[in-house]
């Protein structure tokens, strides 16, 4: 079925009926494994083993996030892991909807290019260790077709279909180990811990069965990661993390994912926080950006217009909803409505408080940025009810870190 669909023999109508049946009835473990194998077989498989065999790199490791708001972790993470001699081939995508895209963020760096040939990618992995680039069209073409169909038939949010879609691309990419960042909360596909756990379990089993050392971290996406949501503003925040600073939650998640990738690569005693503090990760970042034509020292684009959203009362900020902030950032121009639309490099949102912080009435909570001020009104509409300020923090909600659970 997958092969015939990829070749155009099975029509869109027939595949959409099957996708809806899978969406409603689910699949068992063998069915998911068979479906994923067929998706992998629809295209090419990449092979980075020569980098390890030649001794240029000690291992290959990759990270995949199921997508969130303010999720810029790939940017500091890839160079950080490469510090330790591991090759990190990070094939990334563009944003669609309220979640941002890694390539859109990096394209705000003057000169940087996302499209590399396989040979360029291999050279950069050998010489620098880290690559973040666009996936070529050869990997799992069945998924490309099927994902577009799912998008218009309301069948995206199905655990077997999401798991096989992500894992077919990751297995075809040929990495030795993979760490999955499965997001949980309003800004994620999976809104609750139980379904995020099931998605993580399904993907870890698929990876492990295919010979890829796979682990998953379930991480909080009820509120945006860090203090910046958008494109250039997220690059700036990533550079702050690489300079040894940056918001605590972004540093926590970057270090936790790096530690998993390094442990899976046979380097369990590495201290990735140290490589952020002492500048080694920044050195790899600069080399990685330069190798793809970017100028790591160039000033980043700034939006022409900004407006602030202020707190309505004194108290404690108890919620700042990830989905609503992501939607507002998208409407400000950081994301696109159609695949072919351009994004604004400077658009996005800066956060001035995080859940748990005390706030005063009239204090700025968010700065909205765009080049096109007519977008402010719809962004403000999206933000209605996003920030909840209560007189005091509820006692039944203890402070928690970003990493909620690990699935192996
Ligand atoms: N990301 C993917 O690549 N596929 C899905 O189905 C969902 C998220």
C-alpha cells in the first residue's frame, strides 16, 4: 500500500480512507513496525558510518523534537555535542502552524544557507562535527506525500502515524543513536503525559528494533521554552546559551539532551555544562555557521515595530500558555500560513516573566515584534487569556523542571 501510494498507483482518496481508519482504530506494534519499514523503503538511506570507520568522529548521534514554542534547542545542542568528537547530522524542517522551524530561525543569520548536498554535509561533519540543514527530498518520500494528505484530512494527531512518520526519516538518516524530545502540554501535539508517554514508547521501540540506540525525554511544553519566541530572537537566545548564559530552562534542556546523546555515544562522563561555560561549544557554533555561508558575528535583523502586553494585576504569574504565545508569534509574521510564504526574520515575542514569577500591575509581560504593525491586533486576540495572574501561587502545583520523564 505504501509503495503503491508513493508511485501514484493508490489514489489520494483511497489512502485518506486508510489514514482515517488508522486514526480511529490505531495499529499494533507489528503493524507500526511494518508500516515504518515500508516508509523507509520508499526512499534512500544515508550512511555516515564512514566518518566513524575512518576515525574522523567517534560516533553519530541525532536529536528530534516533536515540536514546540520557543524550542531553539537544536541550535546550541548540535555544536555542544560535536565538542566531544561526535558527528551530529541534524536534518531540520521549517515551521508550519504555531510551532517554529529550525531552518527559518537560522536563516535570519546573514548569508546562512540550509540546502547542502550529501557530499557537503559529509565534509562538514568530518571537519566541524555538526550540521543543521534541510532534509533532501530522497528520505522517506512516502512520508512527504502522506504527511501532506494527513494535514488536509484531519489525521495528523494519531500516535502510530506520528511515530512512523518521524522514525522512518530518522532511521533512513542512518544515525547510530537518537534522543527524542517528546513535548507535553498546550503547545505540543500531545497535551497530556499519558499520550506523550505512549508516543515516546512507540518511537523508542521502533528505533531500538531498527538497531538505533533510542531514548526519549518527555519535556514540558505548557509554557514557551526560554524568553524568546520567533526567528532572530531565538538565534540570539541560543548564542547567549553558547556564551555560558541564557535562560535556565533552555540551559537545563540543552544539557540534559546533550548528556543523553553523549551517553548513547559511549561518553557517559562528559560534563556538557562545562563546554557551554568555557566557550568550546561557541567555537563549534561559529565554525558550523561559517561553513554554511553565515556570518556568526553579523548583527541579527530587528523588527521595525514593537508593542508591549502588561500584567493586569499584582500577584504571581501562574500560567503563560505555550499554544497562545506560539499562535501570536505566528500571526506577527514569525511563521507562515502556506508552505511557500516568507517569514519575517525579526518577528516574534520576548517574555519578561515566566510562570512562578511575582508581577506588578502594569509591568510588561511580553514584547510583541513585527515589521507589519497591522498584525498586532490579531496577535493580541490570540493572547487573550494566555497569561494568568493569581494573588498567590497555588499550593498544589509544585515547581518542576523541564524534563518530566525519561523513556528507554
Ligand atoms: N513530525 C513529523 O515529522 N511527522 C508527524 O507526523 C508529526 C510531527
